């Protein structure tokens, strides 16, 4: 999908991509530091509890 030229500056896509990359790096760090890739659930409320416990336990 192309971005409308009248709504975005030429530098906007680079900024958006850079922000997206920061999120990817954050997820990678969380998975590595807190072993979040070992969660075996698709239930949102369970994942939130497990994430909270894992983070509190590590700090």
C-alpha cells in the first residue's frame, strides 16, 4: 500500500520504519532477557499475568 503524498513528508516512511525497528528490538530483548518466548498460551489475560510475574521476578 502506498502512502498518500499529500499526508506524508518524504522522510516520514524512514521515521516510521525506524520506530518499528525499535519495537522489534524491544521484543527481541524481552524474549532474551525474560525468556518470554517460552510462554505457551494464546489467552491474553494469562499472558499478561505471566509477563508481569516474570518481569517482577527478574527485577
